[in-house]
């Protein structure tokens, strides 16, 4: 355990310390959590690359990019929480958020299965607790229990899968999973991988394993849902990328077709169900499932170009969805409810929030020049590139993706229409205090979060080059 | 530098409008900005000799080098008329909508945004930038129809948005394929044009088809035209002016700028299909007009018929054909806004567009009557007005390449005159209808833009030489590039 | 004065028209005197230019490039030759007189006068531009502008539905003719790369391209048929009488309808190369003359009688041109051509006079119906006398102008009959027309001016028209009576096709008075006048034997219905068939194409019902059935979301099982 090893886990350490400190402090907890996250973000730049803890922990451009994403997401969540959540037991809330973040950072750094699984579980457990944060609201409790049961089943599956893999390859280091002990063990390795796919697939709401997501996303408090959709889902992708893309390319398993089918299934189911949802929150839940489907295209293409597209979409989707769920949090906290009708005349009521809503929805729908379009463009381009290079069906996957985003426009445009065209409904009382002024006032920290998201969208719209270069470097480091 | 200056002026105007408090200030800012931009456009048109080949006012800055995408803009003989036309029409529609009362700030912001997007389409020389502007046009147009539209505005707006959005997504697949297939990983139009022979003809045909879907839905041509009448009938007047004036031309411009130079084998293969669709739209549009009861719907269907003539000109593929097509785009871009403005003014003054309820406008509202007759005759292709020159060129070329097949589009010239005069008889001549009796004539801010258009329509009808030679300057290299010059 | 001044001739009226449109009400007489002034200046310049051109041997041409596109050069220019000079004299003189006349005639129109004078000036400038043009495209452009002015002027009182309908009928019918003209234009431009007269006429046509010239010639004649109201496109002229009488006089008698004759005369060098074309021209001309004359026999509207008479006389001119061209092909001299243009000049003068006379009658009686007139001679001496003169001229009674030109025409027709027997039939038709013309003109005169007054005396006080109207009548009466003399002064040397054959005045007189034809035609004319006198003044119906009256009534009925042509062409062809087709297409459009969107919606709803989905329909502005279909799939998927954790767990396990099967089958 040399000094270098300690340095390598600096961000994780900082966050853990701040989380523990939070448990004792009485007031101004959100500000402390924010400083903690900022410090961690800062420390990222001082980490030296290389392998630590006897090869179990690695710092490279790829890991750093994901760590930066996770910290950014939890920063948004922490900024968005104070104004929108009941104040009692705030301390545990922020501590849990920080612990979840530590878990995600752990997954980013892990190079071998066990460390990966432990950090994965740390993040999941904290999110189970967070899901049930509002004790009085039985929907939140129901969400938490469901989340926990399905989560437990999935982690059991994944640990069983890992044991099978270990049996077949006699190692847990992801990089050399490909060295089979002997050919007849290939079957064991494959079953192990399927179980791991099922285990982690649950987290990224892959189609057969996605059922928990809508109920949990709707039940949990909106900032927590933001963390789930933007944070833990991406952690699931990170784990799958490490296992399926980085290590198993050598094994020549024909996973492409499987991922292609799963991708098409996930995005179509997600979009179709989002089409018929009465509540905005549930619609966004299904839309994030659909976006998981788009990201899966990268797995089907399995080329460096595809992975860059995938990463790009992971980043743009994370930030945009986080922002959207924070807006949902704001409106439900102000007693306006989560139905489409509650968004009527948002433009007259709060023009800035309406602008962020408009830009985020258009970005998710893939309307140029917003970042969502550019990432989808890169994804579909890689699919077509793969298709032209040989596997023709990839072009069909791209066309499927294109038509799905056209379909997704229907429910996004519906929300835009409601927000911009309809007149605000005055006497909209959902068991909350009468709205003093028609103009909605925004808690300061939430405003900062929305401004950050707006800056991200606008800057990327005009200069996406910054992010793309960083991602290309990250992918080269690993591929 | 000039094009970026134009965009800069428009952006600052939008910000200024966003900050401005009182409505009058917003309106004058809108008119001022569009006026300055129109002045700049005129200066650019007169300031450069368009007969010289190559791009004028060229600017190129890297935007996303990773994917070979750059902000490359420039003008040539083909895009310049459309560029000037867009600035003119926005300027006139800003003046025309001087009496708008609801949500004035959003109104002018959306119009200036729309202008940026449309200008972007006509100046973009990078395929990706072209596609970005192509999509961005939809958002302001959707909101304009939705916020200030007529009774069935939601249905019309969402139909317009989804129809064109899905078609342009298919176009996106075509663009990506084009980008990847050449292997040069670049979106630069001029570079792609030089690489066109590396593409296998079968692939060219497939990509041409994908691009054509996006372009034909935008023009629109039969059978994908049903969104246009709804969109026009429900859109506010100024919205219809821009929708008919320049939005429809983006489709045909796309074919000339992207499909012809980059996919000659595809163009060769699809020529009969394009010809068929063009002529079908001319005849189909004209016949349906005969049975229309609503003036605005009549003008919308007549736009489909006239855009059919543009497609016919392009499908001929020869120099005179494309020259006629571009001049027709410019002509229709002057005449259909005039018709939409006068129909809007009549509805504003009289309260209805139903031909049955109108009558005796020429007697009771002389100014409106005069403009209505001038617009109808211009659109019927009367010599001495701009559209006759364009139609004459296209018909000459159709005869030269297709022989007596030209009779089909020629016959529709009479039907066009028929449905316009029939409408005039019912609406403008005859006894004064009760609705018209209580109506008021065209107001000053409505009359002057329309008069300006009438003067332009006659000027370019009498003296087309300068504009035609400018356009020819860009069409000749395009046609020789296509390898099918004048036999 | 240099010939370049000819440019002023079309430009001055255009400027006047713009001036009147802009200043309008502020001008005296609503712009009337400005119009008359411009008319006078144009008359002066035209006469001067025409005389210079007629004197000089070669023609004057000046043109510059209008625009060049795709290898074609299209010009705008001036072409002054003898034919153009003739037209210049005719158009400018008559228009000046009619302008003076209309200052009085239109005085009662008040605020609408500026629009009238602006449109008349625009018409004048386009007509003069047409006559001076040096290429076919310029002719075509002014051709349509002239059509536009006639549309605007016929529909001058547009609040009257009949006037508006007549205006549109006129515009559309002439537009059909213009379509043929345009096709002819395309043929020439594409095959010979030019539209200039001199270039085209100088071309040596290769045998294989002869069909182009033949077809183009025929199409150009098609345009002339439209504009000069020849069969079958003649239906619009009688209705065009809805416009003010001055408009009928200027446009629908003297100038515009002559444009067709001018065009065919101008294109003679092209037509001559395909002699059978000329036979067609002659036949249509002859047949129209006969047809229109019969229709004029029984009409009771004074203006419609004159309209049919105009169509008939125009038929004469086309007959003359056709015959002249035809003989040129054999004998290289075109007597018919000269006779036809001579008749054009004469007819312009006396027909304008007839219309203006009718105008003054209508002005005082406020009705067109001949049955409500009678005995106006006593109250309107000048009008009746001038109209008598004109009637004598048109009937072809020597020594008035009609006699000379009609006689020349008949001589040419029968001379050509030797080469082509069919022309003999046309000759007989022409003679019949001569008889009928005399009959209906004097029927009109007797009904209007002679006999007992058939109107309530106390109700109408007929009065002679003001001096501003009678002076033009008198001025027009002079050429109407004497223009025939120009034949003796060598009209034939000036206007000819091929080479002029000079005949001294004496030879002309000898030639005319020795041929039996002259006596036959004059005899027929006098019989016609006598018959009209008998039937309409002395009411000697006993003169006609019984069966003849039955035939007369039968013929009467047939003529009444204008051979049912109107109903056939207008109601059936233009009305039911096209509008029916349009209705069909519109139904097709809203039912099939736009309907496809709603059709899919019905299907989806049915599918929904079958699946007995219970939940609310969430269609809130979703565009079409396809979208609904997706919604239905979404609903069925939604039912799988039960909310029970146990279900979710079973799905997870099911997922793994499926993946395993997937691998077992593929892996092995």
C-alpha cells in the first residue's frame, strides 16, 4: 500500500471523508456536499496514470472521463435537491448520495471483477436507500422495496456469473478474461457472461430486465431519479463496456447480433411505452430506457468509432436527463404535479425553466444542432460505417434508431406544445400552498444546476469538438 | 465575412428583442434588423460579379474536425437569388405583421430565428451544416403555426413537423452513407463533388433515393403533399409568406446543390421518375385547385402545381432546364407571398376567405382588388411578368428534350388561368357580398409590401437579363460537371 | 423624323397609362384629355413614320438582345415594313377618333373613368408594340397583354355578373388560341434557334424540316383563330359586347381582332412553304364568314349583329389571305393577299363607324334591342346618315370602299379556283355572304332608323349625340366611303407578297368593270337590300311563298340557338367536363391521399376494440393512424407492466433462459 496507491484513490477518499463528516454536521449540509464534490473533481486532474493496488485499480483517460461524468451528475443532483425535498433527515440523504458516487468512481477504476462488483454493490445499496427517502410517501417506499428485491436478485446473478467466469478463466482480471484454460470450458465462460449480462443489464434497464425502472423512477423523489437515470445507469454501461467490449473482443464470440436485437428491442419498447404515459415523470423514465437502447448500438457495432459514439451519447444523455428530472422535481415540489397538464403555460410562468426544458427535450429528440443530435449522429454513423464495412444488418439498426427518434419526437413535442402554447392553469392545487405569484421562483442552487446544464448544451451545440476529442483520447487509451 | 456578419446582426437583434420591454420597440427592432440584413444582401448581390464561377463570399472555419465537419459558407449564382429573396420576404413580412398583438416578442424572435435557419440552408457548403440548418427551420415554423395559427392549428403544426422531420431523418441516413461511402470522411460539397466517380452507381442510386425523400416532401410534390394545404390554411399570413416563399424552395435547391453534382448516376437513373412526379404535380395541383372553396387553400395547391414545374425543369438536367427551374423558384418566391399577403389582408379586412361569401371586392376594396388581380394574373403566367419567362424557358427545354410531351404541362397553363379567373369572378367581380360591404380596405402597412412585390414581379418580367446571366454563371459549371451539357 | 422615333409609338401610351393610373381623378375628364393628347401625338408620329416607310424601298429594323439563355438569343426590336406601316395608320387613326368619342361617351361614368383610360392606353401601347415587333416572342408577349386589356375592358362594369363571365370567357378562349401560338413559337425556336422575322424568312428550309414549318405555321394560324374569333373559337366575341361600346369599336372591331389577320399576313413567307396550310386558312375563313353571317341575320341586339358581322368580315380576310398564299405557290403572285389587307383597312374604318353609330344610338336610347327602336332618322340625322354610308360600304355597293375590296377578294378567290376546285365552293359561299351582309346590315338600318317608332314616345326622348361624338362619326365616314379609291392610286404597288404587279388606275377600272363577277356581287347586294326593305319596312311577308316561311322559321330557330355551338362548347366542354373532372380529382385527393391518414386511424381503432383494451384513448394531436397504431402497440405492452415485483423477477429469469437457449443453439 505505497503512497502512490493512496494518491490514486484521492477522489474516493475525499468523498468518503466528506460523507462521514456530513453525518455530524447540523446545518448547511448541501453546501458541504457540494464542496466535497468540487474538491473531488479538482483532484481528478492531479491523478497520475498507471496501475495501483497490485493491478486491481487503474487510472487512465477512460476511467478519468467516467469519473468526471459521475461527479458532474452527482453535483447536479446535490445542487437540485435542497429546494425540492422535505428538509428532515437531510444529512443521511447527502451522505448516501456521496457514497453512491464513491461506488460509481470505484467501478470506473476497477480492473478486476471483484473490485468492480463491490463498488457496484456499494452504489446500488445507497440508491436503494435513497429511493425510499420520503418516509410519508408510500409510493416512495413501494419503489424502494421493489428496487431492493430486484436489485438483490440481479447482484446474486452477477456474482454467480463472476464465479463461473473465474472457474473458466482462473482469473478475475478483466483484461485477460480471454485466456481460456481449455476449449471445453468455453461453455462455462459463456454462461457466466450471460449471468453477468443479466446482473448488470438490470442496472442499465436492458429490455427483459427493465420492468423495475418505471415504477422506481416514478416513486423515488425526482433528484434521486436523476441520480438513477444519469448516474447508476451509466455505471452499468461502464461495467458492461469493460467486460464485453474491452476484454472479449479477442474471443470472437458473435455478441454483435445479440446486442443489436437487444438494442432495437429496448429502444422500441421504451419509445412505444413513453408514447402512452399520462405523467411526464413516467414518460421520462421510459424515454431513458429508449436512450439506453440507442447506447446499446455501440455494443452491436463494437468498433472504436462505435464506442466513441456510445460514450458521447452516454455523456449528453446523462446531463440532459439529470436536468429534466430536476425540472420535474421543481414542479412537483411547487405543488404543480407531474401530469402533462401541470406543465401548461410553463413559458409564461417561468421562461428560463421553459427554455431549459425546450432545449433538453429537443436535444433528446435529436434535433440539430443540439448535442443530443450530434451524439445520435455519431452513433448512427458508426452503425452505418459498420454496415457498409460488412454486416449489412447494422444499417437496419441505424434506420431503426432513426425511426425511433422520429417516434420519440411525438411525445417530446407534446410536452413542448403544452409548455409553450397552452395558457397556465391558475387554480392548480395539488395539496400544496396557493401559488402566491404566477411567476414561479426557483431555489438558488437548483437555478445554478439548470444554468450549468444550459451552458453544457449551448457550448456543446456550437463547439462539440472539445468533448469529442476528450472521448477519442479516452477510447484510444483502452481499445 | 459578410454572411457571418448577417448572422451576427440577426443574433444581436434577437437578444435585443429579448431584452426590449415595450411592443412598439420590439416591432421596430424586428423591422430594422430584417431591413439591415436585406440591405446587406442587396450589397452582396450587387457587389460581386456572379458570372465568375466558384463560390462568392466564401468562409470556412473548422467546426468538428474529428468528423471532418466545418462551418463552410458561400454563395453562387444559384443560391444568391434565394438568399436575397429570403431577406426580402422576411423584411416585408415583418412590416406586414405590424399590427400583431398577441406575444409580439416571441413572434419577432421566431421570425428572425427562422430567417437565420433558412439563410443557413442556402449558404451552407458543408453537407452536415446544410442538414443542421435544414432541421432547425422546423422548430420556429412549428411554433409560428402553433402559436398564431387558425382553428385547426395543432393538427396542422404537428402534421407539418412530423411529416418533414421523419422525411429528413431518412435524408440523414442518406447523408451519413454519402459521408462514409466516399471514404474521405468529409462533408465538404466541393470535395464530395470531385469524388463522385468513386461511388458505385448502385450505391449512388440508393443514396439519391434517400436524399430525394427528404427533398420531395419539402417541395412538396404529389403524393407527399397533403401537409401543405393544412399548414398554409392554419399558418398566420407572415408564416405562409415565408413557408411558400422560401421554405418550399429548400427542397428543389437541395436537389440542385446536393443530389445532382454529387450523385450523377443516381440523377440519371431517377430522371424519368422525377419527370413523372413533376408533371403529375403540375396537372394534379391545377385540377384540385379548380374545386377549392377557400382562397388560401387554392393558393397552396397552386404552389404545389408551380413547384411541379420547378421539378420538371430540374429533371431535364440540361443547362436551360435548371436555369428555368431556378428562375421559376425565384418567380414563385415573389408571386406566392404576394397572393398569401393579399388573401391574408382580405381575411383581415373582410373576416373570411370562403370564396362563396366574398364578392365585389374590386368595387368596395379597390386596392385589394387591384393586388388580387395582379397576383392572380402573375401566377397564371401572363407575359410581362416574371413567371412567364421561367415557364417559357422550361417549356422550350421540355419540347427540345421530350418533344410534344410538352403539351401536358402546357395545357395546365390554361387550367391555371381558369381557376384563378374563376376565383376572381366569384370573389373580386360580381355584386358586393354582405361580408365585403362591411369590410375595410387594405391598410398602409399591408399595401406597401404588396406593391413592392408587384413592382418586382413586373421588373423581373420585363428585364430578366442580369439575373438570368448571374444564375447561368453557376448553372453552366454544374451542368458540365454533370456531363450532360447542351447537345 | 428619324425612324428610331418609332420607339416612342408604343412607349408614349404606356407612360400615359401609368400617369393616369397614378394621378387618375385629379386629371381633367378622369384622364380623358391626357389620353386624347397622347393619341394625337402617336397618330402624328405614326403617320409620319408610315409615310416614310411606304415611300422607301427597303424595310427598317433595329433590335437589341432582351436576354440570352442556354444557347438562345431573344431580342426586342422594331421592324418597319409596308405591312407594319399599314397597320400603324389604321390603328393610330381609329384609336384617336375613338378616344375623342369616348370622352363624351364615358363622361357619365364619373369616378371610374381613370381606370377606363388607363386600360385603353395600356391596350393601345401593347397593340402598337405588337404591330411594330420584329420577332415572334415580342408579338406573343404583346398578344397576351392585348388579351389582358380586352379582359379588363370587357369586364369594365365588373359588378354585372354577365360582364365578368364574358370577360373570363374571352380571356380563356383566346388563351386556348395563344397556347397554339406558343407551341408554334417553341417549334420555331428549338428547331431554328431564332424567332426573328428576317432570320426565319431568309432560312433555306431542308426538306426533312419542312414538317416543322408546316406545323408551326398551322399553330400560328391557331393563335390567329383564337384572337380573331374564327370558328371554332369565335364564341367569345358576341359575348364581348358586354363591354362599353367604345371598347367594342376599338378592340373588338378595328384593332385587336385584326391582330390575327396581321399575324397570318406577317407569317406568309412561312405559310407559303406548305400550300395545304393555306387551304385550311381559306376554308376556315370562308366557313366562318358564312356561319357568322347566318347568325347575324336574325339577331335583335344591335351590337351583336355588328359583332357577327365583324367575325364574318374577318372570315373574308382569312379567305383572301389563304387564297392569296395558295396562288402564290403556283403563280408567284398573291392577289388575294393584297385584297385581304385592302379589305382589312376598309373594314376597320366602316366597322368602327358602325359601332360608334350604334354607340350613339345606345347612348340616347339606353337599349341595344332593335325591336324597341325605329324611325330614329328624324331625331338623329348625323348618326343615321353616317351609318347609312357605312352600311352601303359594307354591303359592297359601288362606289363605296367595301365594293372595291370585296370585289378584289372575290376575283382573287375565283381566279384561284382554277387551280383548286374546292375554292370554287368557297367562292360561292363568299357570294352568299355578300348577299347576307347586305341583307342584315340594311335590316339593322331599317329597324333602327326607318319605319314607325316602336318605343313609347313619352318614355324616351331620342336626341342626337353631343358634338364630341358626332364629329368622329363624320370624320370616320370620309375614309369609310372613299378609302376604296386608294386602290386606284396604287394600293397594290405598296402592299403585296412576292413581287408587285403595277396596274395603272385605268387598267384597274377596266379590269373590274369588265368581269361578270362584279355585276353578280353588286346584284346580289342590291337584292339583299331590297329583301330587307320588303320584309322589315313593308312587311310584305306574302312575297315569300308558304314553305319558304317554314324553312325561314326552322332556320330561324336553328340560328337562334347559334347552332347549339355555344351550349356544346361552353356548358359541356368547359363547364361539365372540366369542372366534373376537377370535382372528381378533388374528391380523390381528400378521400384517397389525405384520407389515407385517417383510414389507418379507423383500422387502428378497430384493432384496439378487438383487443378490448379498456384504457382511455391518449390521442392528443398525434398525427395519423400510424401513430395511433404505435399507441395501440404501446398499450398492449403496457399491460405487461403489472407492478408486481414477483412478475419482474420472473421476467428476469425468463430473460436469462432465452439468452441461454440463444447460445445453446448458436454455440454448439
